[in-house]
C-alpha cells in the first residue's frame, strides 16, 4: 500500500512540475515550486475534508500555503510578468 501511494505522489509531482518547467531539468524555479506546492495543497485540502481532526496534516497544509505565499511574494518583487503568469496558470488569487 505504501509503495503505491509513493508512486502516485511521484507521478502527481512530476506532472505538476512538467507543466511549469522553464527548461528540461528545471525543478527549482519559483514557477515549478509554486506548481508543486499548489498540487500538494489541493491534495491536503481534499484529505482534510474527509479527516477534519487530522491536525498534523492541517499544520503541514498551513506550512505549504505559507511557503507558496512567500515564493509568490518573491516572484512578484522580482518579475511581475512571471508572477502574473504563475498565478493564472495555477488558478490562484493575486496577492
């Protein structure tokens, strides 16, 4: 069971990063990181709807949302066009 979950997470992760990559080996750009965090936030949100008392997962969700917010803030100050593209591509609200 655990190996199946790891495989599913790995495919979800690779798909999310592949959509937002700047080049073939890109995994660290803010766009790719925001895409990955958005995927994880979506997954954790669904999990918490089914398991409302899972407080450790809620804490992890809040950490991921904070990290995503920080990356978006960085991207907004560095390059506003990349920020706007990233927000639109991930269907997020502008900060």
